[in-house]
C-alpha cells in the first residue's frame, strides 16, 4: 500500500471499523455463532439456503440490495463527515493530485469499507455461477462495483467542495419543534439523527425476514417457533441502539434522574420510545393477518418484541456495561427465550419479560452509577 493510501486507510477505514466494532461483532454472532443445527440443517446449509433464496427470489434479492445500499450510505456518510472535520483538513493536500489518482485512492478506501459485504458476496457469486444464474451473478457484481465507484466519485468531489457536502437531515424539519422538550422525543430524535441507518437496517432485516417467511409458508404450529427465532434475531439487533441511547443519556441527560418525575412515568416514557421503534414490526404483523398468521400469533410476536426491548433497556441499569459485556448478557437473555420458544409458550414469555423488566427497573433505576 502506498504512503497516501496508508494515510487514507488510517483516516477513514480504521476509525470506521473501530466505531462500528460492536455492530459487526453482533452481526457475526447472529449469522455464524447463534445459527447452529436447526431442523437438521447446519451452518453451511443455512447460508447456502440464504444464498439460493437471493438467487431464486426476486423480492429477497431486492431486499439484500437495499441492505447493502444502506450500509454503503452509512460508510459514505462517515467518510464525508471525516472530510468536513477540521482535524482532518490536512487531507485537502490530496487536491494537488489529479482526479484519476484521487479516484483510485478513494476507490480502494471504499473497497476496504465494503469488505464484509464483498467477502460474503464471493460465495454468492460462486453459487450463482455453479447454478448457471449468469445474468443475476453479473447484476450482483455490477451493483457491488457501483457501491464502490459512486461513493469514490462523491468523495473526490467532496474533497474539493467540503463545505457544500450536506446529507438530508430530518433535524431541520420544523415539525419537531413542538415536541422538543418531551423526554421520549429527545431519545427518538437522537436515533433519527445519529442511529437512523442502523435502525433502518434492523427494520429491513426484521420485517423483511418476517414477511418473506410468513408469506411463503403455511405457518402450522411447528413452524411458528422457527419463524419467531429469525424474527427475534432482528429484535435483539435493537440492543445496539439501546446501548448507544444509554450512553447518550449518561452523557447529556444524566440530570433527568434527579427531576421530580415518578418512577412509573419514567418507565412509561421508555415504553413509548420502544413502542415507536417497533411500529414497522407491528405494521408487518398486521399486514400478515389473518391470511398468513393468526391474530394470536401476531399479538404474541408483537408483545414478545416489545417486552424484550423493555427488558434490554432495564438491563443497562444493572451496571455500567461495556458493549461486549452487554452483548453477552443479551445472548443469555436469548438463551432464556429459547426455553420458552422451544415449548411454544409465547404468552408466558412476554408476560414474564414485562414483569421482569418492571421489577428490575424499580430496583436499579436510582442505584445506577456510571463508572468514570
């Protein structure tokens, strides 16, 4: 790697992966560690079925393309933010290079940032060629190249016009102003401003998987636990957002715990926030009833998701967890869920989680202290 390339790698690639290490770790655990033997299918068979689903189902391929596009939007915004940061103003010296050289450097930056997708896509392309899906394979390759080429062109332009780069931001909409003093809205606004791409990615995965599985299968009683297992993976993914919300609260809203607000009101404020976060899942469940799933199943799935988010939020008050330790606790919660899931006791699951979330919240909310 050339010296200019090393500087860009240290300025963009390394900070991006460091900042999102928790997200990548969680996705890896969900995709490769949690998925074990399921209905006689192992890890290889599981990913092979996913890849064949992409290649044979147009809707699933479009869903994957959309997820990749969201990820590309995320690292493109990250690099653009670095370019606008005054601490990295020294990067403007690259403007002395010709545009072809700048494009080449940024193209390799985008390759590094897209590397998790590219590695997995190798197996998709191999399967596509093996099963003679040549046109689809070519489409996937072209799409991935565009995800590298277009951000590279954008950043070449951005290096010259840094002060003009500005992504669409919902924070400027005046509709927010009447609610700006509401505590739940402050938390929602933080997610909209800082975590919207992660939130959108989780929603696309959860709702997409839920809809595709339910719409393409006759969900008999034996299928419901398996469907919920995949649905629950996406719900657990919200733990990343919950953790960062708590970091935001402890950094900027710590004073709120000393205000004269009843404990139950605080609990219901969090409940409102997580209800808003789960609106896409509720809508998806509504669209699937009663043709593909019963009203009882839709209700159980929705309440299980809601109670799980409340419990994951309460867990953040037990102690000052690091991201890695927090994810370990969430995995223990998933293991507890699995006991209920395997026996089909979904109603008992969400009742138990609601009660546990409320009890732990009452016991730990005022006792929590962040380690400085």
